[in-house]
C-alpha cells in the first residue's frame, strides 16, 4: 500500500455515492475517508484541489493499444501515459492487434506486459472469433477466465449471424458483454439489437454514430433488450461537411456523419439513451494516415472535447458517463470513491486550453481537435492512491 495522500479543497462529485460538495478525501491504495476540512497527517502528501473537480477515475472502454504487433502506432507505455494525461485511470483495449487477442495465451501475455509496462489499469477485450475472421468462435469461457472483460471483433463486424447467435449463447452465463462494432452501422446495429433481444445476452454498441441507429437502440430497449451504447468525441462534434476540407486525415470508422446525426448523439447523451463516452483512441503513424488509415488519437483530448460537445450536461452525469457507467458495463471495480474502493481519482478544471497534437505522448498525433480550444482540462490522475500524472 502506498503512503496516504490527502486531496484537499476540491468539489467532490461521485454520482454513485450521491455526493456533490466541497470535500477532502484521504486515500492510500483504497479510499480511506471523506470529510470536511481533514487535517494533513505529518509527512502526508497533499494535493491541492482548490477550484477543481475531484471525481472517480475515468475509464475509457474503447482504446486501441496496438500491442502486440504494431509498435510504430502505439505501445503499452505510450498509450497508457496518454490515458493518464487524458484523465483515465483505466482503459479497456481492443483485440484488433497482430496477432489478435483471440486465445487465453494472448490475453495472459498482454496482461504480463501490462503488469511490467503500463502506467494505468488496462483491461483486455478479447475477440469473438479466431483471428477476428468471423467464422470460428473463440473459447469465450477460457478468454473470460484469462481476464477478458468483454468480447468484440473490433475493426471487423462478425458478419455471419449464426456465428454471432452462437457467441451470444456461449457467453450467456458470462458477465462480459458482447460489443458490436457495427459496420455498415445501421444494418449491423439492427441485426445485433435483434440478437440481443432474442438471446437476452448483455450487449454494447461501440461508437454509435447515426440518428437512426440511436432510434433502433431505443426501440430494442423498449422491448427489453439489455443494450448499452457509447459515443466518441469526434462523432459528437465533427461532421462530414467539416471533414472535406481536411482530406484523408479525417478518415475514421464509422465515418463522420451529418450535423443532424451529431445533434442526435448529443441529445442521446443528454437524455440518457447513451451510457458511455469512449474515445476510440486509434493511433496511426503520419505516413499511415496519409495512406488513408482510419482513426484518431483520442485519449489526450477526449475529456475536453466531451465538455465542448455537451456544455450544458450536468457534472454528475458527465462523470457517470466516464466512470460509473463503463465500470458497470465491464464489471470493473472502479467508478465510485466510496471508502474501501480503489483510490482511482481524476481531478479536472473547467479552464480552456489549446490542443497541440505535436505535444501528445501518444505515438499517434492525428486528431480533428488539433489547434482547438477546449473548455475542460485534466490536472491530475491518481491510480491506486498514487499520483501518476500532474499537469
Ligand atoms: O477508425 C477506426 N480505427 N475505427 C475502428 O473501429 C478501428 C480503428 C483502428 O483500429 O484503427
């Protein structure tokens, strides 16, 4: 257990504990106590959070860490440092690696590398099918046993409906949800929502991007489907109209949509239809981007971009979308700062800052937000009671 740490003077917002008040918080590996005007003990490290918001550590449930296989795009070290800078004490990483995370050995070796080299918590998401080819189902029990928190054929959609139905059956007794990486989005979402409905398996729609997909999600839920959904910063704020000006650098999957779609997503976040904000951090080298590789580096700008997209979103809801909700969906320990829980904390300020992608620690520097001024900035990220990042 690390020495204790006192975070003093901040506005503590914890939606699960129903706290929104000026409170001090003492942590070590876990949260020890919350109170008003806590006195520092002798030798105790103190973080001054005056004027800042103190929240449960943010969790980004959609990150491409690129390990194993593509170290030119990102590595565990750089991706998790980017996460800390962005306020994320934990991330879930996608299986579209080389080779794919499709057997227990690949999950175990990733977790061994994470234990050695990661700066924040990392939870692996395993493939649904071998090599993510959509044909042969992985051993979902064994993957879950090895530490996978969800299943997805990210980067490729599991095309064969029979295989997906089989996956829902094989995963029925597991906590881990199936994640649909929907492409082409609306047809894919329709099929997977139907499968969610008939199988009763818990499902999650990654990077929802259109009004119609959102409407289908609501219709499926109304009939009893257990489906959560996420939105990315770029789909909330950027549109295809804006994209043409910037050429291949704005390529992403799913593509940027219309202003009407982006508006629908923002409404969906406000009214509770969308459960999670997730960056889809998908770094590529500058050369690969020039050749048309889809994806943006998202971790270091996400929090500021979400705030820019949703300026009127109540703070407790903003925080739930980034902590309690992803923790619940992936069945993780974090998401709240009640005493006894892991001391993962994000401290941020409502203070404008200018994005300079050339200063990213991520190896990927392509973002549609380069040069933008964003209204919210992370000032510290604490993992298990240790200050791992401080602005
Ligand atoms: O744009 C994207 N890039 N979307 C994805 O879902 C995959 C990602 C990648 O891995 O590069």
